[in-house]
C-alpha cells in the first residue's frame, strides 16, 4: 500500500506552488491606459519624507493587520541597502509586495487607482512619496520587460487608439515573457496579448520584495508609443512592443512592413517554433 504523503511536505509544496502562481499572476495584467494617472496625484512630491508608520497612518483602521505587517516589513526588508535606501524606503517596497489573506496594502492601493477619484488617492500621497524616493535610488532595468493577458477587445482598442495618448499605470512587469506565456496558455487560454516595454525607467525590485521575485516596477504616467506588433498566426495572439516617449522615438516607416519570422519559447521544457507575421508600425496597430 502506497504511503500517504507527509502533511507538512504537502503543505510546503502547496504553499510554494501558490506563491509561484501569485508572482506570475501579478504580471498578467496590461498596465496601459488612455488617461494620465498622474493627474490623480498632482503635488504628491510636495509631501515631506516620513516614516512608513506615518505614511500609512490614514489606513490604520482600514487595512487589516497593517501595523503588524509594517513591523514585519521593517524587520525583514533589504537593509542596509547597497543603493543607500533608508530602512523606511526599503520597507515601503517590501510591504507593497506582501500579500496577506485579507485585503492587503497592494489591493487597497490598486483599488484607489482604479477608482479614478483623486480624493481616494490623496491619503496615499505620503506613502507614494516614500515609495518613489526608494525607487529613484534603484538602477534602471536594461532590456525589455513584460506583461501579458488573455486576448481582449478592450485591451486591443486601448492599444490601437490613434486619438488618445497611452500611459503606464503603477504596475509590475517580468524581465522575461516565458513564464507569463506558459502560465496563461496553461491556465487561461492560447489567444493572448503580450506587451513588452522598453525605455520606461523600469526599476528592478530583486532583493527588495517579500517573495524573492524578479519583479520590475513601472511607475505611473509614462507616456508610451506602440512601435511594433507581431501576430502569431497559429493562435491569433499579438505581441506588442511599446517604448517610453521620454526617449527618442524609434525611426520606422509609417507604412506597415510585412516580415515573416519565427518565435521560439525560451522555456526548454516547453520549446516551440511558431511562424509569425510581424507588422512594424508607428502609433497604431492593425489587428
């Protein structure tokens, strides 16, 4: 008779799987909108730098277990920092990446952003000032960073809009698209939109997160240009490349150029080669 697996081992494996799933899921949202989110937080930089406790004081009675998790963040955060972050700055990143059973800080902050209501963002100003001060001390990430989602007409319309500007939200990206593609195709579906960001001042949070993830932080309000789209014929998926407008725009012909190429998944355990049609465009998408 086969013995039952040890309960502690089973729980440990389950927790590890859940943690890995949670890490990937945060990259499975497209952080691009048509209105500049910075309009909701005008003047937040005028706030003075304060401790993490004071920065989050407006939420003492609103976020469950907040004081306990502030203490944990300050005890476990990456400090001393090779980039000269203060303990409070480092802890502001750590607590942003923490997840607990009840709605955590991340959930409350993202809900405030989604409300599009400046009055709901104003209590976050001191925390955002502390968080931004921390990010400014970290080096910019080199290369392209990634997000992905199930193919959605609303996302397509946002990216294809010629009448509206595009802006980044406060969001997390992955330095690789492999895990995102594999997770979505396994758990969601095969028709996807994968977005790669370049020249957007992404900040690597490696060593500063609560989950040891290779996470890259994208600050809200960066103006974006769509510069290239790759259509995957076999699945109908789209790979969209965007760049930040703070850098010189990529020089490309305005008329779409048809190119055939191959895509090979970098995951050795799930390697595949797909014929693609590449549409190189500036400021519009043809889907």
